C-alpha cells in the first residue's frame, strides 16, 4: 500500500499531534497521521482519567478553532477562577491570582487528557483531508529532492513536503532526525489521583510548595479535586503503596488544613518528571512539536499548553506560506517556527526549573528569599497581571 503526494505527515496522535494534523488539514493540506497506539473511545460513564490538565485560555482558543472545544466543555470540564500559591516554610507569604485581575471570566479549565484526546480523534475521523495510519510506527525516513519519505512498519511508504514529530518525550523520530536533548531527570514523580475535600474547592487551583516538591490540588467537576503531588522517587513509591487512610493523613499533613479533611476516591498513579529540551526544533523538512521538543516540570501546569502554542505558531507560518504559494517546508518557514518556539519554551522550561530549585530545598538562603518573593508578586498588580497573561498564553 502506498500513498504519495501528501503535504504533511504528523507522527504521534497525542493531544499535540492530533491538533496539528487537524489544523493542517483545515488549511486545505493533505495530511497523514501515524499513531502507534489505537485511541480508546470516550464514555461519559467511564471512570475519570487520572491525568488532568490545566488548559489555558490560549489552548481552549485553539481547540475552539478546531471545532472540538464545545464538546469538551459539554462533557466534563471545570473552570478555575483563582490560583493560590504558598510556601510551607513561610505560610504567611502567598500569592493569589484571580481571573478578575485580568478581566477574564476564568483562568482556564481543568480537563481530563482522554476527553480532549478522543474529541480530537473524532474530529480527525470526520476530516476527509487526513489519512490515518493507526496502529503504525515509523521505521525509516529519507530525504528526497522534493520532500521527505517515511517508511512504516508494514512496508508502506508515505511522501510529503513536511514531517511533524509529535511522538512525545521519548520521540523515536527526534532520534532518527539526529536531534539530541539536554536537561535533567528530577528524580521525582508526579503522584496523581482524585480526592474529595471537606470544604469546597472554591474553583481555585491550590499549590503548596515544600522542599520535597509542590503539591497541587486542582478543582474538578462534581465537587472533586485532582491532585498532582511531586515527590522524590522513593517517597512517591511509598505514598503510592499506602492504603487510603494513611495516604489521606499524609496528604493532609503536606497540604495543610485549608480544605479540611481529604478523602481519596480513585486509584493513584505516578509519572516520572524530567526537564528535556531538544537542541533543535527543526531539521531538513521536519519540525518537532509538544513533548518531542520540550518536556517541562508540571509545577506550572504548562506542558501541553506549550505544545498547543507550538501548533498555533506552526499553523500560522504554514498558512501564510501556503496562501502565498510558497514551499511550506522551506528553511525560512521551518526555522522561523523553530526559533520562535525554542526561545519561548526554553525560557519556560528553565523558569519552572528555577522555581523547582528555589522551592525544592530547605537551605537557609532560598528559604529566606521565597517568602518575600511571593509577597512581592502578590502586592504588585502589574507583576500579577504579567504572570496571569503569561500563563494564559494569550
Ligand atoms: C504528572 C503530570 C502532570 C501534568 N499536568 C499538566 C497540566 O496540568 N497541564 C499541562 O499543560 N501539561 C501537563 N503535563 C504535561 C503533559 O502531560 C504533556 O506535555 C502532554 O501530554 C504532551 O503531549 P504530546 O502530544 O506532545 O505527547 P504525548 O501525549 O506523549 O503523545 C505522543 C503520541 O505519540 C505516539 N507515539 C510514540 N511513539 C510513536 C511512534 N514511534 N510512532 C507513532 N506514534 C508514536 C504515542 O502513542 C502518543 O499517542 C503533565 C505531565 C505530568 C507527568
């Protein structure tokens, strides 16, 4: 089986790859998407996905443009209107971001990964401009005079003008393109799960910093909250193995008493955390998007939002080149994408890394710095507005 004459091949149908494929097809391009795993169907009555994301307004704008956001909101999405951050070592120093500070109805939405994933996949199924290769894997790539060829495991060969690598943090495609990464392993995991709290979550994303890592309690539907608790590997393994009563006791101790008693209501899972930045985001006729290009610490909940911003930028540049009748794979197009996104995501990656280092210690100097730093942000409205705008991605 062979299909020639595509404009773009997207490898990976995670949130970022699926959004890229849809967006490119909507520009009028012929697109193929190659995904290793068979996407699962969404069911309203299925247990909630443990992996939830804080989706920024810029990301929901992109999903709205792709026509999938209304279905996501209708199914299960919780807006959050406040974000409250404080330091366990200096409980009086805190910062609160409010949606009204920037005249917005909310700061974003908490949504399950699988809900966005299946909404995007349904849209792909209905999109005639996208050929689906799933389950399938790329086993080889070859540059040709006019574009790039991709060989799949089943022996089929695809030819396109550009290749979009969206195959996640381990990205075999990035390796095939000879792009190396740098960063560090945090030696930590994000422990996730759902809880109920004795007091209402007040549509607030709560985050408490402690030397072992931040603990986020995110407001979700049906008066539930989702936790992302960063802990060193050994500690994470230990709390994952606790029974519900002991887990609740440790969680309450780590979070403090603001929301009252905490009751676990789901299984728990741990995700390893790494800072991983690709040295280049573009190669000859190829670009990287999402976690294939950048994996960052989840403390600011920006991972997938950065990936959606990659997609927005790529679509803008490709749309302009296509409308002008230019080669969408020209170095001028792809290197502009790479330059813009690399500077933005590198800054974000190292900013989150810096925050992790500043708060992830009980050494005297950083501890002395943290309280005044939070207090300063809280007392300066322009600085707060800057942070909220930056986090919203707009
Ligand atoms: C604990 C935790 C909490 C987080 N919380 C947030 C949050 O609140 N907000 C936020 O924005 N982000 C958050 N993130 C980050 C977020 O999970 C990632 O940034 C996001 O999922 C990356 O999406 P992606 O589409 O780039 O990659 P992935 O979701 O990894 O998708 C990659 C896809 O490529 C496919 N694939 C892999 N190899 C191949 C191959 N060889 N051939 C074909 N297909 C292949 C895979 O099957 C997969 O479908 C969190 C992460 C963690 C660990």
